[in-house]
């Protein structure tokens, strides 16, 4: 009996996938575990495996086609099996469901009420106009409509005098018609939503309108962090290590501060109507790709050194941009960061990445004048904005977390303790 190969659910947020490539031709023998196709999900490009042995009898889905979870993409079986009968059997239920609506459409098309009614005559029956034969001939010669004239003869009869009076009147001024303006055409390009863009739209809209957001901003002095990073990267260059980015410093500081403030390292569980404080700190960081963004996750941040975080983050970001991340590498974060500082953005607010309770928006490091010991001196400042879910985190709780985070970045030696 033929075996249906259906679109699998490959990620926790996936609703549909785009079949981007077939790896096996029709008529080829496949074994369980063979990769028969590649599918683009909302997060990455992933492999579709065969779960049974057999011959690929029919490739039902075409490359580039978007299919919902559970949709038929191929049929496996043995040579000689009737694929058309199998497909017809699968389609009976949907066909019977659509039949009534087709019948209704047919009935309505043939019903008397659906037929067009004859158009009403545009001829106005007002009877014959009273006019003398001379008046009719004069009106015809001068192109006058008798119906527009008022007769002065007996019983309103139109006579010669009425025609002469009308001809003696000045002709109405002819107002020139304006030149028709050229129609303004606004062109646009229709861009179909990718599975990733659909998921971003759905999840972030749900987050924005479900979680009551509020925002807290601090300005962090970055002079010591800049110097610490310079020294660490000089050592990494000398010994062949991975260079530490400012994002790595913030990730490490966020993790240490989350251990100190477990209320922020939480999520709101709508199903059980409870707050869950997590006993681990896994931080996701937003990575922009061509058609959206993904959030790879660095695990156990407080327990890792800056060098390990830098190495792991660089690898995750590289795979993210190549769309090679696997679902376990993008799921289960307890906190998220989003950094637009490298693009020159000084300050912004980010939408919480569910089910996290908070997300940190990281701005650019700015050169600003600051007052130090009563003197105006050059300074380096970076704005951090914490978006909080008010169901989980109150203002004072978020403020205390930001104070700890700022202290760790302004005294980076504390990150090594």
C-alpha cells in the first residue's frame, strides 16, 4: 500500500514550510533515514527524511511551494502500486466538503433571480409637441430641440415667433474643457511572506499586544569595559584565541546579573497562569539575516568565561547567517538581547521575545562630554533599554537589575570573579 510522506513539524513555532529542493527523483529507491528533500521553515533550512523504505512513486509538492504541516509532499511505495487511486482516496473528504458549496453556486447561477433583468426603455412618452409646420422646419434647419422651447401660440403651440426669439438670444459661452490630467500611477512590488516573516509577524504581534510592556533606560560608562576588551583581545591575538566583542561583554554581564535577580530570569506561563523562575541562565541574542532575524542561544552564561562565550557566539552567528542553525540552538532562552549599536543606533526599544519576561536593547557607544570631579572631560557612554513584561517584572525589580548590570559593565573585573 502506498505510504504518504507529509510536511513534518520541524520547530516549535512552525506552521508551514517551503519545499525548496528535491534530493530524490521519482522512481528512486529510498531507505528510512535518507534525506529526500529540503524545507525552509520559519527559522532555518532543514532536511526532510524518509521514515520508511520504498520507491519514491510521486513527488506531489513542487519546489518553491509553501505547504502547511501535515500536507502531502510525496508518496512512497512499491513499483506498480496505484498512486492515483491513493491520492483520490485522500482527496475524497475534502472533495465532499466542497461539493455543497459548488451546488449552491450552481443553483444560484440558474435561479430566476440571478438572471439579468431587461433594461428599461430610455424613450420618454410625452405625447406629440404642439408646433406649426413652419416652426418645425425652422427648428430643424437651425438645430433646435422643440422640447426645449416654450410656445406662445394657442394652447402653448410653438410658432414662428418662438423660433425667432430663441435664435435672437446670444449663444451660451462655451467653457473649454480642461486637459485631462495624466493619471498618477504608483507602482509597487509585491513581496510574498516567507515562513520566517510570517512567524515574526505572528509571535511579536502576540507579544506586543499580550504582554504589557514597559521600558527602563540607563546610560553606562564604558571606558573601563573598552580598556578591558582591548587587553583581552591583544592577549587573544597573541595566543590565537577568539576576540571578545562588546556584545559578548554584555551577554556575560547579563548572565551574572540574572543570577543575582532571578525574578527577571523568568517567564509568564499563560496555560497554567503562573510565573516560572528558571534555575538556569540561557541568553538568546538577535541575529539579522536577509529576510528576518533569528535568536541563537548561549547556554549557561554565568558558568562560562568570556573567551568561551565569544567562541560560542561567533559560531552561532555564523551558522545563523548561513541558515544552518538547528531548532535546539534557537529554543529555550530565558532572556534575550538585541544590539543595533554597530549600526549607529544610540537608543531603541525592543519587543519581548516570548516566553521571556525581558529583552535588553543595546545602543552604540557614544563620545560625550561628562562631568568628573567638577571638570568636563571626554567620556564613553552606552544606553541600555530593558523592555519588561509587567505581569512578571515590576519597575523597581527591573531598575535593580539594570543597576547591577551597569555596575558589572563599569567594573568589568567583577565579571572574572
